[in-house]
């Protein structure tokens, strides 16, 4: 299939994104207004404007919508707080389904607050993150497991976004991961795709898309030494390892292949590149059944989003145009 044929088929697909949904809160400050606090004497960061966007699993979902998927929904946990209100509003504005999200006052909404210098547009101050370090409440965990069992099988594609870097507090708990793996095992006709920062080796029967650093961490934790060993250990249909500007390495039971990417000399912002790759790659895998084509289109999508400030997205037209610059793998 050509890239035009692949992206032209995206509107057939329904997609569920499961995992850590966060709010990206972009705050622009004016250095000229950094007068000392009257109470403490510490200079303030004077925020003059702010923008909120869905982050983590929300970034994946936003990319899926822009790429033209027929239906996009997210499943995760959002706090009953102001950040949660903003996140739900931004998801709804983007036509991302929120009916499978658990709202609870028992946790705070996972939020990345990014501080941008208004004079130069650079993120030059420490980020302020609102994270959860306590285990997910059992009642919420059981609710999520039930929703996975009841709803995941009704979507063409399920993407798992295991974003949390804390040992506890993330949405993709061992119990939820086991439920997802079980549904994936019993639904071979559907695409299950996972991106995990710190728990890659624990997934089973799911296509895995880590970057090189995440693979090295999995090797150390599971005492493995090669892509083929990790793929066999996790029983993944495919292991797709991204390597930034050099492309991606695809490993299946049949062998290993390198899939080049579209060269980008000076990326504007690589934030969210992996999430955009996930969106394009998982949709392509559902259409073609070919992990090489999935890596190729995922690379194209990421090469477009890294030329945008913040967590960008790519349209089908942009993907088709980008494909003219780098040849794709043979189906």
C-alpha cells in the first residue's frame, strides 16, 4: 500500500488510549516583571499567559484525531480538581471521548507545568510537575480493569501509554497490565500497542514501541541482552525501537530490520515525538498488518511534529508529502 492509501484508510478505525493522561500547562512569564515578593524577598516568576493541552496519553489521542481516526477515546484517571477540569475540557474540545475516564478526589491530576521565557520562547526554568506517588486506590484500579475487560475489545486499536516514572502512582498497574495482556491474547485480530518508560519487560502479547534508553533499562531489569530476547520474553508480535534521527529497528519472530526516517536537520521541539510515532504507527499496523510499514509511517509523523513547538500533530496531507522525501519499506 502507498502512504496515501494507508492514511486514507485511517477513518475506518476506532482507537482507545489507555494509561496516564496528563495536563500540559504551558506558562509564559515576563522576566521584566520579576519583582521580589513582599513576604519572602524571593523574585517572582510573573506568568502573563498560559495554554493547556492534553499530555501523555492525551498527546497520543490528539495525534490520532488529527490523523483522521474515526473514533478516539481515552481511559485513565483524572482528579476532581482544577487541573482535572481543564484536562477534561481540552479533551472534549478535541473530540476525544472521555466516557471511560475515572474521576476521583482520591488523586491529583497528573500535570506538567512548563515555564516559558516570554522574551526568547525558551523553557528555561524548572518544570513544576503534579505527580502521584501513592498506589492507585484499589477501587479505582478494579474499575479500570472492569472497563478494559468490557470495552477494549470493541476498539480496532488499543494504545497503552505507561508514562509514569514513579514506582507507584501510575495508571498502568500490574493488575491493569495483566488485564490488557489477557485481552490482547484473546483478540488477535486487533492491534494492541504499548509505550512504557520503566516497565516494558512486564507486558505480554502486545506490540512494544520503546526508545533506546527504555530498552536498555528493560535489558538491565530483566537480565536480557538483545532485541530478539526482549521480544521473545514479552511474546510481543513486534518490538519497534526508535532511535531519534536514525529511524527505528523492527524485530519480529522472522528477524530484524532497520527503517530509516525522514532527515530533520534542526528539530524545533522533540517533546511528544514518541507519542506522535505511536499514533501513526499503531494506525498503520491496524491497516497493513506490517510492522515495517508501521515504523515507516510512525517515523514520518514524528518528523513532522518535531518541527512544531510543544506537542504537535500531523495531518494526513503532511504525512503524504513527507513520504516523498524518504522511500518506504516494501510490503
